[in-house]
């Protein structure tokens, strides 16, 4: 039973690390931000609610940035289609 708990916790930490890493690489976060955030999450200062807030914040920021990118892409395609229609 204890082995399962430890394995679950390890998978959870790896998943959190992966999420933070992908958002830092994809959206230009610095390596020091990634290191600081991850070390804070693994420290004794950060409890479960603290980790949850960090993860929610990262997901919110990533979602907003992705929506902005999709919006810009759609805007560019609409401008291109408009040019094709009127030319």
C-alpha cells in the first residue's frame, strides 16, 4: 500500500514538472523561473493548497496564451481570405 502511495506521488511530481517545463519552453518563461517554481513546490513551505494554486495559475496562463495565439492566427487567415475575395 505504501509503495503505491509513493509511486502515485512520484507520478504526480513528474506530471507537474512536465506541465511547468512545457509551459516555460512554449511561452518563453526563463529557466530560473522553472527552477524556482519547481523547488518551491517540492519544499516543505508549499503544502497541497499552495501546489494547487501554482498549477491552476500555470494552466490559466497557458490557456490564455494559447487562446491569444489561436485568435491571432484566425485574424491573419480572415485578413488573407478578405484580400482574396476583394482582389
